[in-house]
């Protein structure tokens, strides 16, 4: 029964979180947006005290059940491990805790978190790794399937589905997601929870708590026949049948060992005193010190796109992103620094952006974190979806009525690209579509009121939404682009 409940909860969690990442309509957000907020690292960064306390209590009572039920990356590894077990039964063996790798990785992770070295944090954070896999590998498949239904619906004059563009947001992000998926699949296929118990920083932090959990898997030595089936079916390699001991720091409470035992020698309950190992009763002072230090540091870290044509007659050249001196971060992110300190690179905001404005950064200091660019769309004043889905506090929730007063950057006019001057024709597209009236068309010759008009930007009023940059007809470089601000302002 324990295992069945775990599997049902794990499947529901995995399906709902995956749906959040692949869905591009915003439907999933209304039903499952709360699930990412249950992730431990994201809750710590967002200072979500209620979730942090709940997860600590959950672990102290049930053990590391978080890794089997709440963490999508752990659940995904269980699927590959299950496939490996079908290929070869009783394949696992007991191995000691790899302390020389496990604790240094956690230490480096906390240091990187404190120092704002986002790239290292994002590569190791489990929820972020799953998010990249879902966004880069699964969402295009979901979109392709949707487009098939859209084509069928269009044939029958139905609008039940609509076409969604499949485009490459970032080649480095795709490459990292692919390598991560392959490596984790191989490790889980061969050795079960190797990543979770040697590399994953969240798993290591929870391991300190799970040692003292109220409910544990323990041996009844009178019933045990030393058949070794429990050890051979333990995906965490944490059961030593010879000494009748379980390494509770690595046990993820999957229940496989209980199911495999034919003699009823294993039980998940409050361990009777007579069955507790003396070793478990001794608390290593150095481990306690390491736990307190880690807790303090962690808390302080607080389809290819179809060619576009003009009327079906002339091909429209794709826009090229300008070189911005300061990256553009979404409204609600407060500043570039806040984004670097809190973002884990899960890319949920990127997959949820309906305007195709967000994409993973290619800069090594902010690799995989979301940045804005306006080649495919602009940041519409009425859209706040990215701020609603961020679980780590990197993008604070904002109201629609407040968004138009948040200045994330300002527009800059590029004279050499402006069509009125290069082609001698009237334009004014940027001024017509500016939602806050920050652009005015003025005579290009101040001494001649009849001269052709060019845009003039009121930087104090501009909010950096990118409507002017996106809708500028100049190709491939727009005649007006948005330069980001290090710290966002209110206008």
C-alpha cells in the first residue's frame, strides 16, 4: 500500500509539472502553478517559510520521501531505473556513502549560491535540470502534436486548436538539456539513484534530516534469512543485508525493499528500541556542525519556423538581436543582480511566455537564466505570466495595472537604420505602437518643419517593453532597440 500511494503521487506530480513546462496556452498554470513552489531550493530562494518548514517536518517524519514524490528529476530517474530492472532483475548492490564527493559538491554549491555564480547552481539544481529537459526536449514534441491537430481542425473549419511556432531558443540550453538527459538516463538505468546520492545538493541537505526521521525502514533480524533481495532491489544502494543496516541519509523511502522481501523482515515504521543499531544512536558532532553551517549558508542565500511573407509576395527577412550593453530582465525581477542571485534556470518562465520574448542567456555568467529579446514579439503590458509562475523569487509577482509603470530599459534610436532616412518614406510605426506614448515623431531637420519625421524617445517615460523594436519594419536590424537597466525603476 505504501508503495502504491507513493507511485500514484509521483505520477501525478510528474505529469502536472511536465504539463506546466510543455503547455503554451496558459491552461496548466491555473491548475498546477503551486507545484513548483514546493521545490526545496526554490522555496529557500523565495524565502517561502511555510513550504520550507513543511518540507523539513515532512522529512523528519517520513524520511527523504520528497525525492520520490515531489522532485520531478528524482521521479524521472525512477522511471529509467524501473526500465533497467526489467532488463535485469536484482541488479543493485550495497555501496558506502561517497562522502569525498557528496559534501564538497554541496559546499561548492552553497558558495556559488552566496557568490551569485548562477551557472554552477543551475547545472546542479534538480528541478532546474528537469525544467530544461522538459522545455527543450519535450515542449517541441508537444507543440508538433498540437500542430497536427491544428491542421486537422483547420481542415474542418474548427478553431479548437491553433498553430504554435517551434523555434530554437538557445543552442547551448538545448545541448546542456540533451547531455543532462542522456547522462541521468544512463546512470539511473545502471545504478538507480547515483546522481541523487552523490551530486544533488538538495538530496544532500535532506540527507542530514532524514537520518533523524521518525519513520524508517528497519530489519527484524529474527525473520531475516540474509537472502540479499532487499540489497539487490535498493535503487539507492543503501541497504547492507549482511549487517542488517540501512543508510537513512540515502534512503528515499521507495518501498522496493519491503516488496522484494519474501520473509517480512523489513518494515517501515517507528523503529523499536531493540532493533535500533547503536551506530544510529550516536550523533557525530562534526556532522551536526556541518548541518548547522549548511543550513545557515543556504538560508542566507535567500519546428522550424515557416518563412514569413508580406501578403504572400515578398519574403520578410528575420530580425537580428542587437548587442545590448545591459541584458533585459523581465518586469518583476527588480534588477540584474536579483535575477542572478535567485534564478535557478528552470526555464518555466521561458516555456510559459506567450509572446516569445524570453529565452535562455548565452552569457557564461548568467548561462541558462532568462533574458528578453524582441525579434519574435514584445513584452505586452497586460501579460504577467512569468511573474506568476516563478517559484524562486527571481521574478516577483506583479499586477497588470502596475506593469506599465515598471521601467526595465529604454529605447535607443539608431539613425543609420531608420527607413524615413534610408528610403525617404514616412513611417512612424514605433510611435504609433508605443503603449505609453514615449516616442514622438519630430522633423529630421530642426530648421525645416516640413522635413521627413524621425522618432524621438522620452527616456523618462519609456518602460522598455520592446513594441517599437519588434514592430520596426527595418531589417535585419531595427532602427530602434531597447537597452536594459541594471536596476529597474518606476515611471
